[in-house]
C-alpha cells in the first residue's frame, strides 16, 4: 500500500506562487503585492542610506566641538562606512534566496539602531576616543549593506517590462537618504538635545550650542516604525537557492563586466557623496569666510537621486546600454574640466560656485548611469532571473566600497600633494575602461548582449 502524498511545507511569510510576467496573475494579484513591497522596502532603504552616510555629515563638525582629529583621520572616518558597507553587501547578495524578503528587510532595519545610538553617545562626549568612532563608523555600514538584498528582492517582484522603472524608483528614492542626512543634520543639531547634553560649537567668532547627537538619534523612531511595518506586511517570493548554488554567477564573465560599469556609476555616486563635504572643507576651507560644507553637500546626492528616478523610465524606453555610455562620457568630461579649469587648486573663494556646479554634474551623470545599469543587468541575465537579481546584489557590493575608496584616496591626494587632482586623473582612466567595456559588449552594433 503506497504512502499518502505529503503536503508541501508552507513557510510563514512566503508566497506560494509568483509569476509576475503572467499578465493575468499580475493584474489580479501580483501588481498589488509588488507595489506594496516596493513602498515598504523603499522607505527602509531610504533610512539605510541615511544611517550609512550620517558619519559623513557629522565628521565635518567634530573639530569645532573639541575633538582633536587631523584631516586624514576625518577622511578615514568618512571612509569607514563605505569599507564596511561593501563587505556587508557581499553577505546581503546571498540572503534573499535563503531567508526571504520579509526577514531580511525587517531584521536589517532594526539592526541599524546600533550605530545610530552608538554615534549619538560618542559625539555627545568630547573625551570619546578615536577608536570608538572608527568602530561605530564601521557599524554604520549596516545601512550600506542593505542595498544588495533589497534591490535583488525588488527585481524578483516585478515583470521584465517594469524592471527599470521599479528599480529606478527604489534606488533613486533610497538614495535620497544621502541627501536627507546632509540636509537634515545642520538643521536638527541646532535643536535642544534629544538626549544628553549639548556641545559648544566654535568657528572663529562664532560660538553657539549644538547637539550633534540629534543627527543620529533622529532616525531611531523611524527605524522602529518601519521595522514593525515590514514585519507585518512584507512577504517573500518563492525563489530559493543555497549559498553554494548561488556561486554560479562568478563563473560568468558578464558578472565581472557589469561590476566594472557599476563601480563607475554607483561607485562614483556613493564615493563622491561621502567625500563631497570634506572636499569643500579641505580645498576651499583655507579661504576666509568659507561656507558650511553641508550647505552645498546635500545637493549632490539630491541631483544624483533625482536622475536615478527619472532615467529609470527612460532606460525602459531606449535601453540601458546607451545611457551607461553617455553616463561614462559625462563623468570623463566633467572630471577633466575640474582638473583643467583649476577648480581643484583654487586661487580664491570665487571659484567655489564653479566647483560645486561641476560636482553636481558628476552626480547627475552618475545618477543616469545608476538608472541605466539597473535596466541592463536583468536583460543581460534574462536567461535566469535569479542570477540577474544576484548580479545586482554583487555589483552593488563591490561599488559600495566607493565611499571608502574615494574618501581614502582623495584624502591621501590632498594630504600629500595639497590637491585632489591626482585622484581625478586616476578616475578618468578607470572611466575610460568602463565605457569601453560597456560599448563593446552591450551597446555597439552586433554586440554580444544588447541591453
């Protein structure tokens, strides 16, 4: 007598079926679930970026409240979240097929409470040692890691025809977290301390009380609320694979080509986002009456994020390959202009508006490339949606080292030569390589994988 059939085990929080490219399924069920998931995970990702970059907004104020850190130490603090974020992204690349969207996004959101509370305590105590800031700057990288699981998750929820739109919206709005933290920080630290005592800010004749801890504490209630919402409302797509099975992406050479182009686009966005405030302070800070770097710094991530949202729709219409090429050419041209125009070796504060304008152009072109690559990669790996999603996570992991690499290399260039020009010469060489790879394999007539 044969044994009765065993019913499949249903895991809590997992959807039983998911076929977003089936028009009937999408209309009846898929669209509602996918867009709800996109809204919640995008809110969570925005907070991820904010907590990832909160260090870059706080470090420029530390010398003014009594901390005796030199220029290179400040650049290292700005770089640490990028170092950790890239490493955490490698881990996040493999999480969704194992644990699912619901658990990964929920736990990741709550985890970011640790760096927020730690940094808040540190900046409120002027005797806090440097190693403490290094530790919690590394833990701020929790926010950077999330991208490599949140974005692959979203790519699984949406049909191919909406990949560029959905991923562009999530990445673009998520990136607003960078601009948010650099815009909100100068404002919120002027309030009464949310916890602990205020510090005394001194810059020339300006002496006033500020509460740097507010810059980190302000995100705590939002993390709690969004974490609870994700735990209640999110579900996971039934696309599973073991860690060993997921390693197959590394045997495909296009994984590595995509990594190069994404370092060019998102690596530039995240790297310049972390370094921009300190670049203003170190390059133009020697002139009398130079402005607060955060007055301008938030504009860069804002421009890049807007471009990422808007050009996701464009990439769905014209293809990602050509936009990535345009992005790279723009980055090359603007970088050359910064060097040849003398904006990295200014002779007066009058050159600051030109410098800021060119930096915003770099953010614009990096944002265009961010949008186009998210359209490209699912198309390049259209034979396997799971691989396409993982390549999004892997390339984002490598590019997340941008804040570390850019802040460390720019800091080294400024400290040793007095100018950031050597860094931009190297950046131009890399951009040329990335554009050549993208053109040859994904854009030119007769290319291997038109995208």
